[in-house]
C-alpha cells in the first residue's frame, strides 16, 4: 500500500545500543531488543524507540525512548542515519536512528524502571532473531559503522569501565572487530598514545601484574567536528 | 516559542551541493543557495530544499527539491545528518540533510527549468552570506565532512569530469582541502592506485603533455557499507 503525497508523515526515533557481555565464557558484542506487543509485527523483536515529541530534541528523544523501553542510559550516543523508505512500515514513518555504547560495568546496574522487562532481551549481533520493519538492515548498518569507526578512533573505549588493562582494551577491540589482534603490535600502538593515561596501580590475579590505564578525558572518543559544539 | 508535545512535526529535506568553480582565475569550492521569498527569514539565503512528500523516498526528495529550486542534478548524493533542534525554526521542522557533488563540467549545462534563476546564486564556502535558520551550522558540518572524507576516499573525483590529468586531480583536492599538496608525493600515491586508469591520450598545451586518466567505474567513490545495497 503506497501512501498518498499528502498523507501524514510520522517521525520515530530508535537506538542501536551496543555492549560487550559475557556469554558462556566468551565476550560477545550484544544489543538489547524489545518484543513488540502490538501490530504491525506483533511478537517480533524491534529496536528500542518511540515517537518523537514536538517539544524535545532528537538526541533527547533517543535517550528518553531508550530509557522508557529498556531502562538503559548510554555512555556514548551519536546519530547514525535516517531511514525513510516507503515500504518500511504500513504507514509513512521516518525513523531517525541513533547508535550508542554502554559500558560493560553499567549494564546490570540499569534495569530498574522498565515496565515489562520480560519483553527486553540481549542478542548477539551475529545471531539475531526475526526482526520487525527494516530493523535488520538498520542493525547491519550500525554494526558496520561501529566496526569501521573502531578502526580509526578510540570509540571502543565507550564499552569499557573507567579503568582497564591493555589486555582488557585489546579484548574489547577484538570483540567489536570480530578478529584477533597481535598483542605486541597493539601494545606498541597504544602505549605511545596521548589518549591513554597510565596509573600507578596494577591488576593482580592468576597472571603477572598488569598496569591499569584510564583514558584522558580531555580527548573526545570520536571527532564530531562542528556537531560536537552544538 | 516552544512547541507543545503534540504539535505537528513537519519533515523537510535540504541539500548542500558542492562544485569547484573558477572565480577570478582561482578554483573555489562553492555551493548554490536560494534566496527566500517569504517569511521566516525573507530575503536571507538558504539551502535548496523543500517538504518531504509522503509518497517519495528521502534521497528522491533531496533530488527533486534540488532540481526544482536550482535545476541541478548531482553526480553524487549522500545523506549527511538530520537536524531537529527545537529553536531552528518558528514551528517544529526536522530537516533531513543530504550533501552532494556536482562535476565541474556539468554546472553550466544544468540551468534550465528553474522558475526564478535570479534567486539562485553560488557562494564560496569560505565566504558565505547571511543564512536562514541553522543553515550556516549545517553547511559548516557538510564542509567538514567533505574535507574529512576527501582524506580517506576518492570522493573528490565526483567533482571532476570523466577524464582528467593528475595535475587537475591534485588541483581539485587542493581546492577541497584548502591547502597545497606536494606534486611528486601526490603522483606517487595515486599512480599505483587501482582506482585510476591511464588512457593512451595526453593533454597538450602550454605545458609538457600530461597523460589523461579516468576513474575505474567498478570502484565506488566511497564505501557506504550495507547502505550501498539498499
């Protein structure tokens, strides 16, 4: 059913929020999805989101609808793309999609305030269920952008707690990129970086002690150019 | 005046279309702007654009409104960002903005079919007039994205005719980036590239003959990932 030229256009906001979670002893790049409780696509999984209100900005709407549906508050939020194909929904809906990162240490703490938590579940981005609308296409694009951006920025740090060892940082990059990285090359590349600040503390345990680092908070996770100051 | 939560939200589409044009013997990165003939901002310059129709896709709407206001058809069109701040317009308008490139040899050919061509003018991106709405901010971001992208893709080729010499290619990069590039470094970097196909023809004139190249059309100007196939 094709809409007519002057049919109403509704504006929605959705968010693809990534976190690294441990599943069966393995770190996995995951996103939360919300099971739809009404048509269209009742019973299918969909991205967290909702309608844009006239009196809220786009990023605020992304944060609000994410909190309302999943109880999560992102550590990084950035606009991804606006999807508006005619056939993506029975009526004409333009979806402004954000992508977000959630620090792994904050996932479990943020489950209060969700009405129906049984309708929210986390999924491996490489093993997704049946999805409503064009949300599979949207997620594919978000994963591609995250992997791409991880290659030239320190965006993956948005998935880590404040402090971490180089091995932990490498592990999160490996999970995002989906491939192993050479430990000594990785160390060489990162140790000279101004963005990484060594602390005087060490992680001890079954391995030899590993120095704990934190990120220099004066360096942005990614350069948004003129948007950064808006 | 802040809109109420359930006021209507209107969706507009605008395009920042770049071309390299010669001004007083100098190549300049320029964009066309349209003078507004009604309020708000009557008399100010604005980006070409218009309202999204319910029965057209976003990219098609960008192309249509660009053609209607300026008569131009882009050689490259890509979604830039969606702007939706509350105070960007007296009523609530969300603008999905595209950025585009126009080959320098096609600018003059495309001026038919514009109702009021005296309301369209080209401006140096570094010397813009007073702009309506948040269009100055939008253009700043588009210029930043183009310059950024020119650093890691062959996007600037979208500003050139089908065939060109290495000196012409370097000149367009210099104009986009706003700085001089070393001729021998540039030649070394580009000559080995698979994207560049040498022809057996040469440009002759006041300088020594220069080989004419064309781009390998099987290589995309920029990688759009999963969006490229949509």
